[in-house]
């Protein structure tokens, strides 16, 4: 079963290759969606795909790349058109 979730990641997550690393992890897991910086310093991630793969990406977001310092991750189901792959915006 395919699911889509939108996650908001806060902490030191901009300027530390968070979006690019999230894309690499999403591609490895077969997850589609995007990662983009928000003006308030958070990163928004849309993750769509098989539940196990999306759950694995959401778990990865709680740590992120080595230079990141994730303080919180809030994920909620969403209904949004699913991109054909995973992009960085």
C-alpha cells in the first residue's frame, strides 16, 4: 500500500546538505517526493511510496546527515499529487 506523508524537520538542517542527503536516501529506498527549505529554517519533506520505505525515510530524517542537528520531526499524512521521483527544491 502506498502512503504519502509531509514531514517538517527542525534544528540545524539548512546549509548542512540535508536536502541532498534526504534525496539520496529517498532514491535508495524508492521513495518519491521532495525536500525543500522553508523560510523559518526548517526543511519540509514530502515522502510517498510503500509504507515500509516511507517509514524508513521518516526514521532517517530524525538523524539526517552528519553535520545536521535535528531537534524535531513532525510527520502527518497528506493527499498531494505525487511527483514521479524525488527532487530538491
